[in-house]
C-alpha cells in the first residue's frame, strides 16, 4: 500500500473533523428536541391541571386566566407557599426513593 501524501493526510483529517462536527450537530439537535418535548409535555400537563381547578376555564381568554392566576398568587405569602411546596416535594421524592429499598429488605427477611 502506497503512503499517502501530506495533502491527502490533511484532507483525510479535515474530512474526519467535518464528520465529527456533523455528528456533534446531530447530537445537539437530538438533545434540543428532547428538551422541547419535555417542556411541551410539562406545559400541557400544567394547563390541564389549571383547567381542572378553574371552573369555566375553557370559556376564559388567556389574558383572563393570567389575571386570575396573578390575583390568586399575588398574596404576600406566595413566596412562602412556593418554598413550602418545593420542600414538600423534595421530602416526598426522598420517601419514594427510600421506600422500595425498605420493602425489598422486608421481603428478603
């Protein structure tokens, strides 16, 4: 097999870089698409929750819904309520994660 010239080696390296850049771009696009789908699902789920909690929500405009939420959450306790909700969520996740291992220990005894 004949040795490649320096120019051929340079071109091969450039081609390899181009292929790797294309692969990176594909991975970044895939990541962006997954993040978009997660956000879309979250928005749909939260919108469904709001509609289930607000009587007649389907008949209200987006501006009316926004005003209703701003009014409801505009209390001075809002930051405290959000902080308590986040702290409760962390506790629930901790309990959920530790609960299965306790069940496994009990089953093994």
